[in-house]
C-alpha cells in the first residue's frame, strides 16, 4: 500500500503526527497538566506571571531543540525505523521534519492555554471557545488547500499557522488577565543567544546530513 502515490501525503502526515505526538504526550502534556494545577491555585498576579514566564521558557526551549535537531535527523529516523521504502519512496522524512519544527508551537500553546483555562472566568473562556472554534475552521480550510498543493508538508504548515493564531489569542488573554504584570511575548521564549546557539547547531547538523547522506536515495 505504500506503493500507491495518491496515498503518500496522507500516510506521510499520519506517520509524522504519530511520531511527533509521542513527544507531545510524554513531555509536554504532563507539563501542561501540572501547569494547570499550579495556575489554578490562588496566587498574586505577579507570582502567576513569574510562573508562566518560567514554564513557557522551559517548554519552548525543549520545543526549539526539537525544531533544531529534528529536521536534520528525520530521514535517518524514518529509514532506521520504517525502512528505505518509506524513507526514499514517500514524503515521510519531509513531513516529520516539518512536524519537528511544529512542536515548538505546540509547546508554547499548551502552557499558555493551561494558564488561560485555569485563571480565566466564564466570560473569558466563552470568548476563547468561540475564538478557537473559528480558528479551527480557518485552519481546516487552509489545510485543505495547502494539502492539495503541497501535500503533507503543506498540511503541517497550515496546522502551524493555526497554532500560531491560537498562541496570539492566548497572549491577548494573558494580557487581559494579568494586566500590567503580564509578561511580554519575548520574555516567554529562551534568550536570544540560546536561540542563536540552537540555530547554529541546526545548521551544522543539516550540513553534516547533506555531506554524509547526500546520495542517500541513489540507486
């Protein structure tokens, strides 16, 4: 069934989502659940802001590490785990590489939404549910067209756009809930020098991958 080209985008997306969801379930989901419980406890806004800042920085750092090191090793992982037919005959490596970058957005969104759901009142949550429903519809539409044109990678790109919009809504809700002590968006990400180090490491890994595996699918 891998030999049917019409199934390639769907199968590649399924493989990437299944593999990527392992990181989400084992790393990010427990953090989100713990964050929700921590944010739900009564505390001063300044303390809640400090906790949000620290948790976001931590999970985003892990997500950025996945985005940096996942793409260069996506092909090697697919070939080792699923064999050369999947690695060379389907877009699974490219889809997995895109999903690895997507995890950085998943990491940030999980903690931010945990905060909003723990601290927001009924009105805020009602507005949030309406906004998320609208974003889900827009994401589904964008995903349909992106998948038709760019396959599995396009679908993951559409998911990433929808997730970025969800993060934007959550940041707005955080600002409303915390007021003047709300952390700035740049305070929720790792330090610039950390991001620069990850970008350098990613470039070196990509260069190494191209040098050693440049003819990886040659007959």
